[in-house]
């Protein structure tokens, strides 16, 4: 006889959105079952955000050590460093294991029943997992996303996705990255710093096309300095005889010898393989359509994170998951953030929060735009990094801040302050009048606000 489990909330997917929803539901006393077919933590913890940042850190440390084999203004001199990539991957995996184990412990602590297996939706109230039937009052879809595959470059052998790129058994001599977005550039830069030859092929005319050209210029300069070859405006045609084939659209052909090709052209919502078609859900393109409460077109069926479309960010999924749990518990909530920070962990890093100058202009807003260069920031100088700037966008009439952007060393750490200022409705005077610690990169935030008011102190 088939085993039957009854619960109030059933969550499909144990990534950042799903596990946070489960933890919060447990805290609120909601009987919750979480179903995950792979490791807890989803793409982010296992094959995405966390392991990629670990590999980027390894690459940066090796790159800096290699620099010191030549005369250094810092007075540091070392012999040629060696890299044991297997040890690096082992260290990275240790971080992932600690985090995923921590998630499992938190779910257990809050009384969440975790079922490891692949869910198959039967209807809006019931799901089957390996012979177990689970009935619920609320169904939360948190299935995440998959890497987009190209039909002319099927994954396998020398053709890899970010998953394989994050667990190298050996470094390729020449890695060709297909895609000049944040995933491709983060990994491409890391591999170059680890010692591989790297080329990037991008169909559009510039790298990081979702960011404005002023922000990406320092990244392009860094890529050139690192010796990464860029082939912009090239459409990939295939891989044959150890070579990537591409066209420039004007009759020109590109043939790049490569022992490994990383396909990094984006991600799409994961909507296949778990019986979603059994539900009569309204779709928003490839994503599940949701309202401001993450409710789908079916009552008590919810969707959060990547499966609900852009922006595909772990921190968005977490916030949505917490909110849905509170709504089910009877609280009044809506998902209406003033801004969600987007961070690109390239070298240098890029952060965008809120409206850019171009977006403000398109919306007919009369704005002040001001920036402060890290070349005038003492902390940036002491970190050997004078590239980049902090930029603020604010209404001209009342000085309400609408957006922040930054490019430079470690600017990802400024993203929280940027988002907080927008959520709190800060004005230029609020930021300019806040005493920022010296010497820090955060002083550039204050100076950008001061400059927008017409009286920057250090430029």
C-alpha cells in the first residue's frame, strides 16, 4: 500500500529559496515537507555562487603569488609558486559540505521533514516521490534553473558547463568561454589567473551587455591586461577537430584551437521533469507567472526564485521564500523591494542597485548623476587598486536616491549599504551627512553623495 504523508506546506526544491521558506515555516509552526532530488542548497551552494567564489579566491591568491616572482613595489619576492588543483577543489568542496550540512541541521532543528528524491506533481494538492504520496494544503515551487545549452555545442567531453568548470581535475591549456556575461567572465578570469590560456566568444558587441559601458570599461581593461582574448560579435557554429568554430556575421570565420569549451550563455527556469504540466498555471515566457505575493494563477500554489523568472538571484529567492512562509502563517506581506542588488564577481567587481542613469532617463526622471573615483580613495590605493568608481543617481527636485553603481576592488561589500539606503528612502544629504570610517572603500559612497550636492571634499 502506498505511503501517504499529509502536510500543510510542501516545497519542491531545496535551494536558497526552498530551504529558507522551509526554515521560516518551521519557525512559524507550519507542518512542512521539503523535497530535494540532489543536495540541499541547490545550485547556489553546490555548483554556483559559493563554489565559484571559492575558486575565484584560489585563482586570485595564485595570481598574486605569481606576481611576486618579479620585482614588486611592495617589496615581496617569492620563487615560482605551484598549484595543486586537486587540493584547491578539495578545499572548495569542504566549504560546500559545511554549508550544506548546516542547512540540513537548521531544517532538522525547525522540524522540517526532508525527503530526498525526485518529485512528480499529480495535482495542486498532491505529489509523489519514489512511491510516497504527499498531500498538502499549500504547494511551493522552488525548482530553480538550468544552464542554457546550445544545440551546436552539446555538453560532454571537451564541452563543459559551469558545473564541470567548478570541479576541474586538471587545467586546460586553452579554455574558450562561450558567453561574455557574468558567469562566463567570472570563470574565464579565474581560469586565466590559474594559468590557463583563455579566450571569450560573445555574440553581442561588448562584454557584460546587461551593464552600461561606463561600468564595464574597467573590466574590459582588466581582461586585456590579463591577456584574455575577446571575440565580440561572433556567433558560435560548433566544435570540430579540437577547434571552436564561429562567424562574425559578415562572412568572416573564426577557428580557435581549444582543449576545453565552457558554455556560459545564461540560465532558464527549471520547469521540466517534475510534472508541472499537470497544473494549469499561467506562464510568463519560460517562467511561472506570479503576483506580488508569489502566488501563481492557482490558489495555494506558489513559486519563488529562478523558476519565477528574472532576476535570477539567490538573495531574491531567499526573500521570497521567507515571505511566502509568513503569508501562509497569516501575515500580510507583499514582495515589493525598492531594489535588489546585482553583483558581478569579475576583476574588478561590479555592483548595480536600483536605477542606472540610462534607466532614469528612459523613465523621464530629472536626475543628478555623480561619481567618485577610487583613484582618490586612500583605502583603494593601499589595496593596489585605483581602478573604478562609485556612482549615485538621485532625483534633482528632492535628492531622493534612486540608484547606486560601483566598479572596483571588493565593491560587492558595498552592495548591502546601497540596497539599505534605497529601502530606507535615503536622500543625498543622509549619505553625505553620515560619518564614514576612514580609511575604507565606503568613503567613496559618501564622497559620491557629496559630489552630487556640489561639494566633494577629496576631488
